[in-house]
C-alpha cells in the first residue's frame, strides 16, 4: 500500500537528514609521535585515507613530514606552534615568518584548517607565556589573513583546571585571575574570528570505582544538579556544561566549544579498576554516539562539538604512568586496539536484528509516536548504526514512510549496542519485543528489518508488524 502523500514527503525529508547524520559520524584524532615503533607519516596518511572514516587529524607541532604526508587527501589537519614560539609570535614580523615557514609551503595541497598556539599554556604557570598568549593569537590570525589564508582558524587548548568550580555544572566559573586577564580577551578573539574555544575534557582523570559507569557512558543512576534539576547521566556532558556555564556567566555563551582531546586508556597500573580495551571501547563508542547525534548537552541542546579522540597510536616513549603509553585506537601495525564504532570503512557497525531463531529481541516504536520524535530517533540511531538499507535504493527503502524507517533505525541501534534494554528507550518512544516479527503477518504498515532469512527472501524481508 502506497504511503499517503504527506508521509512520502516526510520520508524524503527524513532520508536527507539521515544522510547528514551518517556523515556526521566522522571524527578527529590526535596524532602523537612519541614512539620508536610508529609507522612513517606517509603510511599513516595512506591508511587513514584508505581504511578509515577519520577526516581530521591534530598534531602537536608543525612537523613538515607529517604536513606533507597529508597533501592531496580528504583529511584536514590541525597543526600547533610550540610553547616556546609564543613570545616571538607577538610581533607582526615573527608571526609572518612562522606562517611563511609552516603554512605557505604546504597549503592548500594539505588542508590546514586550524593552528593551535601552544598547548594548555595556563597549566604551564609560565607568566611570560601566559601574558603573551592572546597577543600571539591575534598576531598569528592577522598574519594568516595577510598571507591570504583567511579560512585557517587560530585557537589554543585548555585543561579543565581553568575552572575554579565545576560541580554542579550550572555553578561553574573560571579562575578569577585568569578570567579577567586572559579568558575574557581570548573569548572576545574567538567571537570576532568565529574560532572555537578548545577544552580537553577527560572523565578518565575524574572517575572512581563508584562513578565508573557514569564516566564511560554505561547505565547509571546519574548525578543531579540541584539548581537546574538536570540529572546528568554521563560525566562528559557535565564537564562541557561546566565550561559553558563559566562562559555564559561572563557573557560568552555563544562562542563555540571544541573538544581538543578526550579518550580512555586500554592499560594502566596493575589492579586499577576500569581500564581495559572493553572499558576504552565503552567510552569511545559513547563519545562517538554523543557527538555524532547532534543532541548537544542538557545546557546546550542541539549543539555540535568538533571532537578529537586521544590518540591515534599507543606511544611507547611517553614518560609517566603506564596509562600514558596506552591511549591509542591503533597499534603501530594499524591493528585496532578495540572496535570503535564507525571508525573503519566498510565496518558493519551493528547487527540490526536477530537471525530468526529463538531468543532474539527487537526494538520498535510505540504507537502514536509523533513524526518529530520518529525523525529524532532516525537521526540519533543512524549516527551510530548502519542505515544504508533505508536510503534510496537500499533493500529496505520501501515502504518509504517515516514509521518504517524509524523502526529499522531504532532496531539497528538497539542491536549495535548489544540489545541492552535502555538503548531502546528513545525518550520513552521505543519498546523491546521478544516476538520475532517474521513469525506472523499482520495487517498494519510494512516495516523492514534486515538479516531475517526466510525461504522466499534473501538479505532482507519486509513484513507487516503489529505496532503495540
């Protein structure tokens, strides 16, 4: 039965939004090089281009071999000045020379998108660097504009210690001394140049055994902000909202926030709870799900965050605790440390349904769910699961209506997340059924689920399913 004209129109709009949601799965990664067993930059660039969906890389210097290696690829590059460069960048001549040496020879063959002035300068405590930081950012921006590189942005990363208070998130504020002398002038710069304020939130450094699930996006009871009555169910949201609250308190809530570094190690000191490839996968997959969904945070609904995972490789020469050498998504031979959803090209992110045998479960929308809620469910689910089958020409594109596509997408996400009941909640609009939909035909609209094999169909089957 053909869908009504209105549903056809809604379905077409949903597929356009779905395509953009899937594209949003792309993620940035920090590429550190403190190892004596790492592959050469040309091999790294070739691997990322050919085998992964990673389309943004951030490096901690301006290594010409790395910059050159990414020439002609689809991957954009963030490069950095050293901390020691900062005083020399304040002068017009110094900034112009830096651009001439580190940008002009490579751009636009290499898509240099962002330049970072140092790294976590306020943490250094070096007064000479701190007082020159914002002037250097201004000078470098002006030098880029003068050289014709207007679209290259300038920023600098911050650790969360720039906050004097962060709990609950709504009460957060910046440290008083830095707020007036550094952060307000810097936020003025970001607003004027439309560049992001960069923070490095690491739930790993703030968790304990009691808050582990809260830190790594697993099911937990949440933590209540008693002033806003918001219950936070993951620590990253709370950290980002704390930064936002501090910015808004001084009048800069409109400035975009970028996540410059965040991650979870796969190995740490013996006996440390919450560190393994499985725990790292939980955090990274939760992170990817969050930033790809476009849902933002409780205080910043709908806001997207440019995000860079730490890190590309394990780096065996980094000093400090064991964890410092074990943050990588990949080993030096390019084998994955764990399954990060959607990072590898051609990866089947989820297994969208049962096999037709007993013991399966499926996630479907409840009756009476609004078209807006169904569309939101599609956008969120397809950011984290393979929804190609319901795009135009896909095996489950028909029936082309919003309810059918939402049912497919919600179930795909539910299966990809390991059939955990709470992953079918969808703000109360989904429910789990243990009845295999292929076992009985009903008279309600057709819904398509993949990978349910019957004698008279291959690859997928469309069936009528009773929406409870």
